[in-house]
C-alpha cells in the first residue's frame, strides 16, 4: 500500500484477498456481445456479476473484510448500511460464519432486496432518515462491528479480484467501464488494473441523480448529497468514501454521467439482445458507452462490468413495460 496519509490497495493486497475469497465465490463469466458491440462500434464484452453469489459483486469485498475481523469483533456481530446488494452479501457472509448481522436499509429499498437480506439471515432495520446516522447510532447502542459497504481497504482489495479476472479473461482489453455508487467497486477494479502496470483505461459512470464522486473530485473531498434520485438504486449512495476518492484520484482515467432514460434503454437492449438481466446500476456501464461520453476508437476492446442483477419483477415491468 501507499503511505499512511493516503493508503492505496495494490496487487499484493488484491492477490491476498483472492486467496481468501476464491473458495467461497463463483468465477463469473465474461461474455462477448457482437450485436451490442456493433451499435457502439467496439469489440464488447460483459463481465457478468449477476451470476455471483447473492446476485452481485458485493460478496467479494464483504468476505475479505470478514476475514480480517478479530474474534471479539465477530462475537459482537456486524452492522452496516445498504440499499440492497451489500445488505444481501453481508447477511450471507455473516450467516455462513455464524455471526449476527444487522443492516440498515432505506424504507423505499427494492422489496426483493429487503426480502433476500432477511432470507439470508440478516436483521433489517428500515429508516426514512439518514442511513449512516442511523447505522452509527445502532452500532454504538449495540456495540456491533461496522462492515462498511465501500470505504474500507479490505473491501476494496476484495472487489479488486474482479479486475484481475477481467485482465486474465480479456487480455486484449483497451477500456473497462465501471459503475460508481460509494466507489468500492471502481476502487478495486482500477487498483487491480493500474498496479498490474496495464495500459487499460478505467472509466467510471455515475447517474445524474447521484453525483457523489463527480462532486468529490471537484471539491477534493467527499461531499454528502442532500438527496439522491435515480432508477439505479445500486448507485444511489449519498456520499463516496475517502478511501474510494483516493483510489479514483490515483487510478481512474475519467468519470462520466448518464441519465435514467439512457440507463433504461441500455438495460432493455442488454435483456433483449444480450439475454441477461442487468439491474439499472449494472446497465449504466453500457449506457455510458452508448452515450458517446466514453471516447473509444473504432474496433477497440471494451469490457462493461455488469455489477449485478437484483431487480424484482414489478420494478422490471415498471421500467421496461409489459
């Protein structure tokens, strides 16, 4: 890692995380999409994290973080905040090790994500208030151990394993596009690629209704958003982490934004022509490619990370129609 002021995850930490978490995860496939690539005039591959355990990339970081906890921290139980995918991953990982888990979720979270978190054994606390404030209050009250959804070096190292897999499976890659919520996924993927001395460009994508990283880059520090509003609930974090900002500043080549209409269009194309169901947060990467905000050469090789597929049927019909 880098110095103590701005510690950065590198290949050493990511490879160590890989040894820890690989026995407990699936190696998700990378699939080429000729038709969808032709629309954008590139050679296009999708990294299909919807086929990961719990339906998203989140167990990568959670399992590595859980491995780092002391016996006393495990005995205290774990707590976190999430719109859904991290909640499911934490509940799954904690239950597999006999650890109590409490997750604070927004009252308007996707119903299927709430249900899945409970089914995995997590206690869900719903709130209309500030997620972080509610979580910290409960943590103090119960003496539980925080497992942050993104602002944690062990979590970042875990998500970095996805970047290593992309480099191995698509060695000719020129550009990788990654969605940004709190910043955990792009931090790990970018660290994996850049510390492997790869010339691959790393581009982040945010929805217009949740510009936490864009504003943090502008201000030079994390900014708390008063409100977020986007169909991509998985990218609707009200802030990005300091560790995540540090990694984006160090390793990411650019951050672009997309609107909800672009996300829904991309989601529909991926489902109709790619035959996989990407939740809105995942589809944002292909939306960015279609928007021409990601500068590519004709025929270059692009990997869009489809970070998850957790969306319930009612929401799917609402967004895409009958």
